[in-house]
C-alpha cells in the first residue's frame, strides 16, 4: 500500500529544545516536501527535495532544516523551536509523472511552549 | 510565495444540497488538483485536471479546469455528512489554496 508515514503525530515541547520529525515514503518518489498548515493560510511549503542530497527552500523555511540522505526518508529538524512554529506539519511525497499529485502523511501537531 | 485564491472560506449546508467552490490565480498553470482533508488527517487527492476546459467527475464530485488556465471549480452534488472536511485546490507548482471548510448539517 502506497504510504507516507511521519512521527510523532503529536509533540509538545519547550522553546529552544531541538526536535526532529521523521518522514518516510514507500513509493520510490524522488520529490518530497514539508508543509505547515495554519488557520486561514492553507498549506505552505517549508522545504522540498528533488532527490537524494538535493534540498531547497520553500516559501517559509526560516527556523527549519531538512536532510535527504536516502530516497525514502526526509526528516524535518527544528534546531531551536519557538512558539511561532506551533502548527500542524505535513510531509508529502510527489508523483512527478502524474501532474505533481502529492501523497500526504497523517500530520504532526506541534506545540512549542 | 504565491497562494491561490479559494472561495468560499467556509460553508454550512443542509444534507442533500449541492456545493460549489472555486479557485483563481493570477498565473497560468498546467494542472489543477483538488484535495480533501478529513479531520485529523492529511489531504487526499480527489480529482486531477490536466487540460484547459477539461471537466472531470469522480462520483458526486465534478471539477473543471478553466479555459484561461487561471481558475478551477469543484462541485459536490447531493451532499452527505461524510463530505465534511476542508477542501483545497492546488497547482502543479506546489501552491495551495487557503481551503474551504465544509460542514454538512444532517
């Protein structure tokens, strides 16, 4: 079954404490993304990766890092989280050959106190 | 970055009613995609449109790719309670609309 998994699903942390949200896909897609979803703003792309070792900034990259050491995994790293990063985060894997149809993970609800 | 203008922002309708929402942009796109997000889950693709003027159906859902390639609409006929959720339009360039929150009253 085609799947994008991300962990954890829920996380409450404090300002400045480094955290990582993992993402994995089993569809052999080259293109993966991270989005944040905030009320009234829809989905905004944080970072994307077009292939292994190739990453680039999306629309809202400040305060985030990513890495792509393997095709299937694309972790999101918050080195020093701040309260304005409280949000709902989605990892997505993209079928470039199908008009950029995206497959989303189940989401990670992050609260930074 | 660019966002797509999606309206309405929210809708409250009676079960059985039809629903219409649309998305516009100042840019031309090659693909329009419509997603639905159920509460507590990630968005899932409903319909993909690849050609200007294309009209595509998926059950009670119908979507059209505008002739100008700058807009798209989604219709849901005879709504049912499980249609509740947030609907997003998206382009092939990874831009998303701000979403339409749909509530269906039984």
